[in-house]
């Protein structure tokens, strides 16, 4: 997936300024697709050049004017065409996993500690996903768009749960090598 499509998807919810878009991106699609705020702003300019978004300057008192971006019909068509393409299997680039290939050479207590840190990071992410689900989706009547977001969130919860279990298993297996 390209950043352009991720931004267009965010703009299907509502028109947003670059700042609002970057914040929304961090709290929604950013859970599954990373991009810096600078990347978001650069890509917005490209989308504007391709007429996939329209930008309107909104005057504000006492603050700099805001530029609000709205997805165009061409942008919506781009999302439709993109949705027809099959998704590539994501590649894994994980330094932690590579360290296991040199188990006789690495510092095993340090590697165990790194596994513990990774477990804590994934537990934190899982907790965030659960809080989002409880706050925005549990017990609510959901629109089609919200159902899509709930599906992605549920898959994220499942993935984080599985990763935590795998990391905990790896930690046990690593401790077994020291016995």
C-alpha cells in the first residue's frame, strides 16, 4: 500500500487539515501503517497535484489560516481501483528475529531482556487496541465504514495476542537453552 491511498482513506471520513490528518492518521490507520507527519504533508501536496484532493484555505482569527483537504471524485475512484488490486504479503524485517540465528554468539541474558521489552511493547499496543474497541465500537450501532474499522481493529487485536504468545514461547525456549 502506498501512503497516498492511506491518506485518501482517512479523508473519506471527513475533510481535514494537514495537522488533523496527521493526528488522525496516527490514531487510526497509523496503528497499521507508519508515516511521519512530514511524509503525510509531502504526500498531500502530490495528491493535490494529481487532483485527488482539493484544498481550501480557511481563515482563522488569532491563528494561521488552515488548509482543509477534501477527497475528490477522482480520489474516490483511485481508492476503488486500489481496492481491486490484491494485497501483497507484508515483509518482515525484525532485528530481534535475526539475533536468534547467532544464538551461540549473542548474549542470551540480553536477548531474554530484549524479548521481555518486546512483550511489554506488544502488550501496550494490545491494551490501546482494546481501549479503542471499547470506547468506539462495543455496544454502538455501526456504519459500514465503522464496521470496516472494527474488522481491522479486531484483526490487530488477534495479531498482537498471537505475537505476545509467540514471544512468550520464545522466551521459554531461550531459557531452556541455558539449563
